[in-house]
C-alpha cells in the first residue's frame, strides 16, 4: 500500500467513524423521542444515514437499546445495506488495493 492509499484509507476510516457516531446518536435520540411521544426522526432519514455508512453502528445500537427491532424494514434492511457495503469495500480492495 503506497502513501496515497494510506491517506485515502485514513480519510475513509475517519468519515466512517463520524457517520457511525451520528448513526448511534440519531438512533438513541429517536428512541428517547418515542418514549416521550415527541416528534420522531423519519424512517427514511434513519435509512439514509445507514446507507451512508452507518449501518453497522445503527444496527448494533438498535439491538442494544431495543429500538425498531420489530420493524422488518430495519431488521432486514440494515443487514442488507451492511452486506452491500461490505461487498463495495471488498471490491475497492480488489480493484484499487486500498486495504
């Protein structure tokens, strides 16, 4: 792995970490708002954050806090999004040698 790839990998990991934190915080916030019967974060927004790279963190957070665990859209959708993201990462590694 050359210096340019190392820099790209560092940036990708930083972005992934930031999106993961955002995914976890937004999931907990939606749970708190649900308990308080307040305005909720739209499901499409949660799914968009998951698709942007937050699927692993969101799925783990939802399982830990038991939020939306009865919704097929999330309990099936998030693993599918995660699988797609893993395939993309493997492709990047194979084609671009990023890892």
